[in-house]
């Protein structure tokens, strides 16, 4: 931005307004302040505004209604909501209507306000430069509002424009693919393909031809040349999920592709070139796989140039209200039901439950609750998918960790329970059980065999 970014501040508290005006000006931005919502809308209509700071409790109009009017005038400008009256409904409603951030008073002017302004300006500049708006809303909302997610957003914005390989690490269901897609859509490669491949979902003997393609006659059923996913992703981005499951014999070929942009289709003698940005993801510790001689150390360092660690949902509880309201809105519309919110009991259960399946499990639980409820407000009893889990364990929250507790073992136990329950509900049908869990059939079979269930 060549001109000074303009920050519009709307707050009826003179001291807050003056503090923000002084701090914003000292930071090198242009501050426009007002104590009136209608004046703020008039300024937005007539002047360039890069970021809005909006108080939620104003005498002339509630901040949620003001946000809706702002969106009618400008659907993209980042709006930072500040309030001394924070609650689940207000936070979720502002985020549903496109608020960029939700900050509680009293706030730290540097950490909370100025850092958030910088983050908003970076995101907007990246989106404007590439003429895209959808990823901006995704980064501001769907990934969450917790401190951890804000740091991840910062990283995504900083590295999106390059072609450096990236490794995204986190438990299943935390949203690793969404982060990868955000990196692609905020990059200069966004007009080309984003290709996602789950390395555990394809049989090992077929993975090479799926990746690199093959020449006619390469094997018995190769009746014609076939493009590989690498060729499809040329000048774009390839996302390799569950990279730990990539066969060891295929890893040198992937390493050559990343290092030299060269590969050979199966049965071909000619070297092909491809310009691809690689983003990998894993839910296991690759350093352990290296020690087990299942993963090449040189490939690990090639894909781990930049690492993004995504924490599980139970460690970022601030994201639960926003995500829950988003899924409620999504599925009430999709299922054409008038479900408008959650009771206090439902909110408490959502907050206290440990979410072993992370955001994916939360989405499934909300979808099922919307489908099953006959009321406008979802209650605790509508969460049948996690009520059964609560009944099995007798508790929802691990308040006290006893000596000798091992988180990895606990996660594996929970995962095994879900797999076993799905198998039972599906009467042993593997395909049906994998669908119940939202997994590919090959991933389900791999996990089930791992735990001795089949």
C-alpha cells in the first residue's frame, strides 16, 4: 500500500477512542474516529478505509447490526470487534457476519490491537494483490480466533507467495488441508491446480503411477498413456497428506522431483519437468519413522523447510464457539431447518468435551444434532454422537492427569474405540464403517489392522 493505511475507529468511550487514535497514529497509520455508527457508515461509503475497529455496545445501534450494515457497503474490509461484554452468542454472531477478530476489553494496545491491525492489513494486501477474496474470509474465520490459529494465519500470509516446501503437522481432523488450500489460494499459483493426494488411501503398488503417470505398455493394463497428478499440478500446488505412509522405495523419486523438478512416468525413458510447490502433512512424528528406517532423512529435511504445527481443538477452546456456530449455520441451511442456536447445557458440553476427532468430529456432531433435533435450540441431549462416548468413559474432561499418563496411548485408545464402534454399527461392513467415520476405505482398513480389529 503506497498511501498510509486508514483505520476507522467507532467507539462511544472518549478515553478509548483517544487512546486508539494516538496509538494508531504513532504506528504510522491514518486514524479516523467517531462516536456514532451512522457517521462511521457514511465515512465507509465516501472514503477509503482499510481496517475498522468497532465497539460492540453503542447507544445508537448494536455492533452486530452495525457489522451487517458494514458488510452491505464493503464485504471485504476487515472489522475488528472490541467489547467489554463478551459472551458465546455475540462472539459467534460477529464472526458469522464476517468479523476479522473479536477482542475483549481491557485490551493490550500492542498485542491485541496493533498486532491484529497488522495481520488484517497483511491479509488484505495479499488478497488484493492476487484479486481474491474468498481465502481472506476463510483465514479470518474458519481457521478460528484463538491465539494459536492467529499465529498460523500470520505464518500462512508470510510464506504463501513463495514456493518453499512446507510440512503441516497435527492430529487427524485439525484442518491441515484447509491450511494447505489457503497457502495455495493466497499464492501466485492460485490460477493453477491444487492437487490433494492421501498417501495412505492408495495401494502402494499403484501410488507411483498415480503420482507420475505411465506410458502405454508399461504394464498389462496400460492401454494408453496416463497423466500423473504431478503433471496435473504443474505450476500449481500438490498437497501430500499422510506423507508418512509414502512407500520407502518411492521416496527417492519424490526427493528428485522436489530438488530438481524432474520425474519419469512409469515405463518411460524420458525425463519430464514439473514446477510444483509441495505441501505435506502428517499426524505422526516423522523423526521416529526415520529411526525405524521407514522414512528418508534427506526427504524429511526437504519437505520440512517450513513447519506449521496445528494444535488439537482441545488446546484451543476459543475456537469452539465460532466453529460450532459456523457448522450450525451451514447445516441448518443445508437441511432447511430453523435451528438458531445452542442451550447453555449444549454449550457446556461442547466446551468441556475433549474432541479426539478435532474439528472434523465437531462438524459431524453438529450436523447430526441439526438433523435430529425437533427444536429451534440444540440441547445437550441432541449430541447423541458424543453422549455415547461420555456414557462409555464416565467423564468428559480430564481435569487431573495421574502420574504415568501417556497422551499418545490415550489418543490411540480413543481412535480404536471409534473404529470398533463403527464396525459394530456397520455389522462388520468395512465400506459402511469407513463412511461413518468419514475415512477412505484404505485408511480405515490400515487403522483397523493396526489395532487388530480385522
